[in-house]
């Protein structure tokens, strides 16, 4: 079988640069993280993983991140649909605002959120009338994670919606389907893989978020202390192996999340042919 000749040679050189770059930037630092976690021995790793405070922080991080991903999945789908299917005044401004969490420093976002949702803030004071506590509570953490994860869902869905032919909706209407049937049986199944992929990316982003959460969470152990903050506190206590162990847990979780997102992307390509 004849070998395919590329117009531009240099595969081996490009592959060599790629492996070297990934090794220096990704593989070697991550391997050092795993090595540092192992310096405390298996007993130290086990004690860190089973510590009640670590379990509570991991549970809070993953629970709030999952809740934020669900919220972003619903409102991100609505936003992407409105931006792609309708023309209205201020559309370009709203489309640009979607990317603000990408550009805005997370610490600035955290200060802005705590200013709004603190008990004396504009929204926090209104919520306090109904005995709802946002800042320094899991609700505030979820709000911050919704903020940082929202663009991932919108930007993942927009190209899929743009490629979704309106002829399918017109054909469903011609066959007697009402709007709800067209939405649930034609439109939403076509958008489901991309929606899940966007939610997975938002979930992965939220799990490791620190800057926008640290101000609004209150950092109360067993109540509002997230895993990234606990890593910082372990470092301040010179417990480097314990901090590295928590970091390895977050690393494994991030890898599984990205692997799931890749599987969902492949599923989407098989369904749409793109």
C-alpha cells in the first residue's frame, strides 16, 4: 500500500516539538504533583483522603459545581438559542457580554458578587427579607460557579444551533406537530449532545474554581470551605504532601470530566456528521 505523501513535510519534527512541549508544560509538573503526594506514604495519603474536613470540602465543591452545571445547561441553551435564532436590538452587546467571565479576573468577579449578595448588598438585602442567605453559604458558591461556567455552555451550543436546519422544524410542523412536540422530539434531541458537552465543560471549570468563590463562600470549615481553598490552607500549614494529595484527587476528577466531554463530543459528531 502506497504511503500518503503530505505537501508539507516535517511530521517527526512537529511531533518531537509537541511531545517536548507537553512534557515540559503538562506531564512533568503533573508527575511531580503525584510524586509529592506520595512522599507522605500510603498512610498519609489515606489519612488525607479520609479526613472529614477533606471529604466535606470535596463534597461541597462537586455538589455546587454539579448544581451550577445544571443551571447553566438550562439558561445557556435558552441564551444560545436566542442569540442564534433571533435578531433584536443589543444582540451583539449581549453576545459579547457572554464572554465576560472569560476575560474578567476571577477575584474581581468574586468581589462584585459578594458586594451584590452580601446581607447588606442590593440583592442580598432583598433575599434576606425572605430568610434566604446567599453570601457565605452554599447558594453563594453556586452563584459564583454559574457565573464562571455560563460561557462554556453558550459557546458550545451556538455553532450547533447555527448548523441546525430550520427545514426540520418546518417539516415537523407540516406533519402536524405542535411547537412542544417539535421542541421535544426534533430540536432538543439534536441539541442534547452539545448541551451535555457544554455542561461537562462548565462542571469541570467550576470544580477547580477558586478566585470568584473565596470571597463569597465565607470559608467556614465543614460548611462553605471548597477543596481549592483547603489546598491553599494546607500549603500555609506546610503540609505539602496533604495539599498535593488533594490536588491529585482534583486532577483525577478533571481528567475524568474532560474524558467525558470528549466522549460527548464524539457522540455529537456521530449524530450530526460534523
